C-alpha cells in the first residue's frame, strides 16, 4: 500500500459503499448516527487490550471520523492465495473469538444507536461484516478487523456464520471456478469452527444461521436501494442479491454435510 505525506489524502479502495481516505497514520471515513457508539466500543476494545481493531479519535474538520491506519494488506476479490489458506482461516477464527470475548464487558452508552438492529440473544457485540475485505493481513496472517460501522448486539453465531460464509467460503462451486467443492468446504468449516471454539449448540445452528444472515443481507440491500442508496442499487444491478440467493440455496442443499463435519467428534 502506498505511503502518504502528513496532509495528503490517499483514497483507500475496496470498500464499495463508503469513500475512505488515508492521511498519514489515520483513516478518515463518513459518519452516521451510529458513529459515537462505534467509537465507544473501539475505546473499550483499546482499554481491555484487544489490538485487532483501530482506535477512534473523534471527527475532523470535515465531519469525518478519524481512526488509526492499520498497516498491512486488505484483500479484495479475487482473493490472493494467502487469504484462502488454512492458516488464514484458523487465524480469523481465533481473532474473531478474541474480538467477541473483548466485547462481552462493553457497556453501551444510554443513547447507543446501531446501524443494524440488535439481534437476540445479545451475547456479544457483533461486527456485522466479517469478511476478507474487512480484515488486515500481515505476512499472510490476519491481525485486525476494520470497518466497524455495522456493529450491533447479537449472538456469537450471527457473526460466526457470516464469517464462515465469507472465509470458507460456503458458496456454490458452480458459479466460480475457484470456489472449493462441498467436501473441502465442510473440512474448512470444521477448521474455522474449532479455531473459534464454537459451542455444540452453535455448531448445530450454523448452517441455518448462515442462510438467515444472507436473507438479512438481501433485505438490507433492497431496503437501502429503495431508499435511494446508489451504492446498494449498483450491487443489485450487478446481480449480488442473486448471488447471495444462490449461495443460500447451496447451503440448504448441503446442510447435512456441513452439520456432520461440524458435529463429528475429532479423531484421537
């Protein structure tokens, strides 16, 4: 990634929704009604010693939020090999577990406002969009998550299932050549779930939750497009909602395979 002088703005690409720039050691991003709550969470994460997230530093003169710039590589599609390795999958699982555990003691402000509505049970603060394009890698290893706009209270599995969808990935192999076959997806899903130390109950719920998470995403895309959000309208025009429906159907077809991989006792 290119370096920039102290006051020079360098556009950071790959987000697809927000215009994000780097100035020196900081990142500047658009704000929303949820931003004060996000910064309260980031301050909490810093206070409890979780290093896998940027710190927040208020707003600049243009009203943009100021965050630490985290050096490293943020992959986008088509994914580089390092983001598809077993090591990356294990690292993301452990990093996500560490993030969730760090949020368990977060006391949200009385006037907390969230981008997504809270989900029940509110076990942790879900990130809401754990995916390769929101993960910083260094030397092929995941070290931090970025883009915390979509954080909201919810169950662990709500985040874990979507992260598994993105990183395994739990996608229909017929739509792209580089998507692994079902049995390989099942193997990688088990690796990821073991790295996270997923509970037995959440293992049983993962496939159904992944489908529910994709349904939620599709509804959100259409709601945003109907409200005039041009970025989401462009995603729909590109067929992203159809892609997610295809993958949800794929998960449903192979749910038994995924369930067996997740619940079969590990061999000695």
